[in-house]
């Protein structure tokens, strides 16, 4: 402890990350994680530490100049661990073994969250402007926390740094994500008398074939790659093995390019369905809708939210991107800029840049291939390297904005 404050060292950050891994926190149930994060921010001496009404945890490291504020952002929630017996190391152990931090959230994203929090503390009184740390809720379910934070106007950053894992590269965008549902409606009946019913499953094959055709038609961006759409779930109602179902809901996961709208996506599905299935089987109807979910944060904030996360793409020549890549440098040769590329998955950067137009980049240790798996891990030496590069990154992007 220095002057009553916890020291902003990498070793303390790693211990904090392990503590966080030991606290489960699914979307909507991040309260215990949030309390631990707030406790650490206060111990580090960050200013104005608070929890907003959505449950996001915020703190401020005051800078020494008037450069635009930098927002460091990670999310508090994690996905479910699945079968614990399938993990090499128990998912909530936070164990460091063979130079690797293991567990659910190790790289997605309690490890990067801990590093960002400590980077802000290390920059107190040193950065060219204020550094705001805002760790948000519900990212894994479409980003309600970040959406609420930026909509509220409580923070007005000049630049956002997202802590989703980049394996040391600088990420400048990603495709968005939308959930749509194709609903097949018929008439239920007893399975012993199929002639009295109209089985909604009779149209399922045609719907899946239409989705396949739609997938082949997706546009391609030279940086973000091809948009993709695939069926991920089929819900049958009623759920009884001796009842002919009157409703089948096919969920589509659509990885969309920036600029896509819900209306255009739904229209594209209807168009291909009409082509592939001009006349549904007798007694059946087929409709398309945007998936929505009633969401409630652990603080009680409620919203009916469509499950669409915007995409975004920064110009590789934007001053913030150039400054970030130069400050991070290559892993083997820091004199050359870091690689610049998009993420394969969606992040809360879609809200900050895609919706609000705030320059946004991503930087963090960790390999994307371990996200959402039972092998989730974070290499300690890579994390140590990223921690050392992070302070220069924050300073560089603020200076780039200040001119």
C-alpha cells in the first residue's frame, strides 16, 4: 500500500483477476462481481467511484491536462460454464498453472478488466486527460449496459478502448449481430390423429433450405469479411412427444455488416422464403420477426430489448488507430506498429462507435479461440506485456485527439 492506496502493479492486477474469476456472474446477475470491482477501484484510489442505475461500475483517474477523456471498457458478465467436469481446471478456481490463468472469464473478460482497472490507476495524474473506467453489464446479451451508459450522457469520452481480447493486435471493428425468428404456425392435435392437425414441422425443411440460400447471398466487406446467417435453434410448441406442434420457431444468428437495419434484414428473409416456398403446406403460415428479450439488470433496470448489436469499422488511417498501433508496437519488435484488424465477434464497441460515433479501438491480451470454451485461459506473460503497453496506448490516443 502507498499513501493508503493499493499499488497499481501487474502482480496485484493478476491477483484481482483471479478473485473475479472465483465470482460467477451471468448476464443479469453481475451484482457480486460489481461489488468486488467497486471495492478494488476504491482501494486503488480512483475518483468518483460509483454504480449507475443499470449496474455499470465507474471510476475516474484524473489526468494532468485537458485532452479528451479516454473510456476504458470491459464487461462484467460471463457466459455459463457448462459441465464443470469437462474443464481441465475448475472453471471458478482462478488458478494459475503452467504460466496460464485458467477459468471462466480469464480472457473474456475478467482478466482484461483487471488489467484495464489497474492501468487507469497507474495513469492517475500522468495521462494527458481524464481516464474513465466503465465496466458494463449485459454485454453477452446485446450490450444493454453500454447502451444505457452512453445514452444517459453520464460519460462523454473522446475515445473508447475496448478490452476484448486481441492477442496483442489493435482491433478496429467487427460485424454486428442480429437475432431473427422465423415462425411457422399450424394447428395442434393428438399425435394419434395427424389428419386432424396441421403440423408446423412440415415446413421446417423448406425454411432451413431458404436460410441456406440466404447465407450464400451475403455481402462481403474487404476488411470485415462476409456477413453470415445460420439457423442456431429450433423451438417446438407444445413441447410434448405425443402432440403435433402448432408452432415452430427457428432462430437465426446473423452476423451483419455496419449499416444493416432490422427492417432490411427481415425483408431479406421474407423475400427468400417467398422464393423457396411460394405456397406453405396446407394449413400453415410462415412469418418473420426480430427477436426481443425482456431484460432486467441486477439493479432492477428493465427493458424490452431487441437482440441486435451494431457493427462498426474505424478507418485504419484514423489518427487514433495510427497512434494506438504505434504505441502498442509489435510483440517481437516494438519499433514497428502493431497489426491492425477487426474482431471476428461483436463487442460493446458497436454502441460507442457504430451508434455514437466515438472513435473506438480494442486492445487486450488473450486468444479469441478460447472465448466461450471450457479451455478458457490467459497467458500470464502475454498479459504482463499488454499491461506494460497499455499506459502508452492510452496516452497516445488522447494526444492524437488533442492534436
